C-alpha cells in the first residue's frame, strides 16, 4: 500500500515498526533512518538504501566481526559507499548496544575530524569520519537519537557520547602509539594502506580491542596493510573484497569513463584494486637477480655500511661479502625520515643511546643487534660533506659522524646518477643475498627489497612534446635505500672491497683513529 494513502494511525504504526526494526538490525537502521551524501549527483542528499552487496558483505560481516571479536579487512574499489556503511554500523552499535565504545582512526587528524577549527587542508566536513557522523545524525529524526542527546554537549571534537547508555566514539590520527591506554569494542582504521605509522599502530591496537576494522584501497607503497591483505605476517584476519562490479551503478560505461580519466597506475590501484606498485619505468630490472632468505651476519667476514643522507631522511645498510661464493650480502637495513644524523649513532659500536631521542621497540632491538657487530668500512653519499640535516651550527654531517667514530668514504663518481646506475646494475646482476630480517616499516630488509623493486622513472603524458630523455628517478619513499645501494656500488673499486677483503686487505681500512684528509669538495683523499 502506498504510504500516501495510509491513515494517521496506520502511519504511526508503520513508524513504530520501522523504529523497532532499527533497534534490532543495523540494516533496518541504515535503510530507514540514515542518509548519504554525493556531491556529484543532484539533489546530493539521498536516503541510504543499501545495495545487496553492502548488506551482505559489509553490514552482516562487520556486525559479526564486532560481536565476536574478529579482525576484518575490507579491500575496496573507490566509491563503493563502504565508509558510510561502516560508520553507520558503528553508529547502530553506539545507539543501541550498551558497552559499545569505538575508536576511529585515519592517516591525518583532519581526516578523522575537520568539523571544528582548522580543517588541515580538508575542505568539506563530510570528508572526515566525524564529519560523516555529524552529517548522519543531523539528518535523523530526533526520536531516533538517544534520550537527552545535545549536539553541542555530546558531539565535540573527536568525541561522540551517548547520554542514554554511556557509549563513546572517539577519534585519533595515525601515530606509533595509536589507541594505547584504552579498551574498545572495535577500532576502525580508515584508508590504512596510507598510514605512516602502520606497523606500530597495528601492533598497539592488539591489546586495545579484539576487533580491528581495516577499510582501504591499495596503497602507493608496500606496508602493513599489504602484508595483512596477503597474509605475509601470518596474522588471522578476514578479507572482504569489494570489487567494482558488485555495485550496480558501475557498469561498462562507468568503467570506460574511469579508464579514460585516470592514469594506468591510478586505474589499476583505485578501480581494479591492484596492490602491486607500478613497475612501469622501473630503474632496476636486475632486481630479479636478488635472493631473499636466511643470510645472517658472519663475524668472520668484513662488514661494510652504505649511507644516503637526505634533507627528508637517512638510509643505512649493513653489507658483507660472502667469502664462499663472492656475492654481496645485505644483512640489515634501516631507514628513518626527518631525524638528525645523531639519531643513528647508537646503531654503531661505541655510541650510547641519547635520552633526547624516543626509539621504538623495534629500533631498540636493532640497535642491540648491530651495535655489537665489528667496526665497518663506511661508504656513501657525497652530501656527507654538507651541513648537518638539522644542525644550525657551522658543521657538516661528515664532521658529526667522525665524532662518533664513523668515517665515510665516497667517490666523485657518486655525484653522477648515470654512473651510479650502471655500476648498480652490474652489482645487482652478479646476484646479491638479502637476509630476510624481522621488522617492519623503517626496520629490516623488506623495505630495501621494495625500494629496489619499485624505484621508477617518471612517466610522461602521452601528449608531451618533450624530446629529452627522462634521466632521474622519482624522488619518493624508494629513493634513500636505492641511493644508498648505488653509493655502495660506485665506491666498490675505491674502497677495494670488491675483492672481498681478506684480513690483510681489511686491516688497511680499519684504522679509524688516524687523521683524515679531504679535498676542497669534501671527498676523502
């Protein structure tokens, strides 16, 4: 029967039925009392009528995960309505189920809540998680809201309180201590593949909740999200794949339009859910010659350390040469962004940890390991002669390193990428052994493997009129480890380490207390 023809009494009965259904089932709550926003289509504000895939694959699966304390991972195509659906399921628990506290997280604060004060570059309220919450609640009838609910008192910055049952939804941006200090019914980690502190944040949530909700499109660099998605760390988590074809709005015409308006890489990642970072324009196809496995540090072999120093980060790699087969072996690797060179000193013999710095547990474990190794021959970046990254004093990175007993050799050829590239290609082609060390993010050799595998040149637009060749790789998250390896390759002959360095040859480079002489460019004579 058409609702227009219903009597007042019948309408009231129908409304009571809708309210009763909403209390029992999040699908009814969403379909009956939630709205969604689409700025691309008039009238922009729509009653949220769930598609079948949203009901079954998101609402039902998410409700089960929250109720039974299970981790769940939504691998999604763009514009599937998934974020609003997840938020509305969380709101249903908050509204009707006592003891339902939630934490919502995203990669930056403005994406968690931009409804108050500075938006942090996020222009529309609706673009943040709490903006979506505010949007939803503001468009619900008052009788659906908790008794006594006041928007001014109960919806504040990164906090939503239910005055009827005491439930709280709070927010937090990505950080290494994400979620510590509380207990939650579930934690929602939005666009997790783009978090900077993904591994440490994921680890810190384990003691806070039994249900972690990951919702993300594939990221632009390898990280914890990708390892979770493909079970690389052995953690149990349910994977829900939200392909574009599940959405009835996304037909062949839509797909063709998206293909035309996006780059090949963007289309593969955002629409086709391709987790493999692009290999178009790869710098080192010789990555196929690397072997990853158990290749530990050998105290009987010489040790070499290669560095890259940048204004935005530092990479350091520990190498040895296998005396049995002549192959170079990467035994450890580490990368850190936006730190002083002094942060790295405790990683080397004779240097204590400075209480001014706050190291993660993984960093401390790495320090404990590598600081016990023998002194190394250091090679690296010609920029070592420049002013220290963060120092305002008239000093250089080289001078600061030498105070810590670290003497970096470099070659003038290291200034030229073309030479570094050719030397590195030969270096990799001979085969290198990569010790598969434990660790994540900054710590361990996994990031080195990804950096060499995914370093690439910029791709020109098909309509570009430029005729000069693309000569330099993209400067991104791969750059520091790629460059540090190049500095090792280009310095092999100068340091005489290509021969493998028996004891007599190695001792030639072990006298670190001798005064050093540099030319006017800062290179070691």
